[in-house]
C-alpha cells in the first residue's frame, strides 16, 4: 500500500512540474511595419501602382523590388500600391532609398528619393511566448534627392504618426 501511495505522490508531483507549451500564435500582433500607400498626383483619391520600385536600407547591399508583374510563392499577384517596410527597433531613425524604375535597361530612367524616418519607440510586453514588440511614436520624415535627379515622390503626407498596428496606411505618397 505504501508503494502505491508513494507512486501516486511521485506521479502527482511530476505532473505539477509540467507547463503549457509556449507557442506564439501567428495572429498575435508583433512589431508593426510602416505602411506606405501610393496615390496618383493628378487624381488624389485614386491609388496608383508602382512598377519596378526598389526599396533599400541605407548602407545595405540588397533591397526589395516591388514589381506589378511579380507573383509570390502562393501564386498571388503582389499589389504595389502599398508597401510595408520595417523600422529599426534599436535606433531612433531608419533611412531608405526608394528607387523608381529600378532594373530598367535605360539606367537614366532610375530615380532615387531618400527618406529618413525619425521616431521614438517603446517596447511593450506581448506574452511569455511572444516576448516584446516595439511600437513607434511621433513619426517624422526628412526627404532628400541624393542623385540630384529630381524627386519622383511629389508629395508625402504622414497620416498616422503612431505605428502600433499594420491595419491602415501610415504614409501617403503622391507621384
């Protein structure tokens, strides 16, 4: 009898040491990216697709090319009237070059605008499984023309200076 009670006590203590699996649900909001939506300068209510847009971080070797004709792995056409770019979580600024007509055989048609995004960021606790996420506040920007080839982004408006989610446009670009 003592052996059975000892076994049951040992088994009960063994079970009390178990923990739930810590898996971060894919639907849990994590650090949001900056959502930029492009509009037609001649018809400001109409979104405009960008063809052969390359976005590259300052001092980076490679960037991402957004092309209207591109198809992702799931065989869906990638829309290029909106893009999502990450902001640095270990700095208060992130700088990107936005190169229009990137990869065009006529190299003179490429046009580069540089945007430096300034912000503050705050770490917020999500859960034990997911850890922390950053939210960005007080977004401002500075735009330059590094190649002196004329700015292709004619107007840029910050719609939402606080980036907590990816469910809406943060910046509108008119070209």
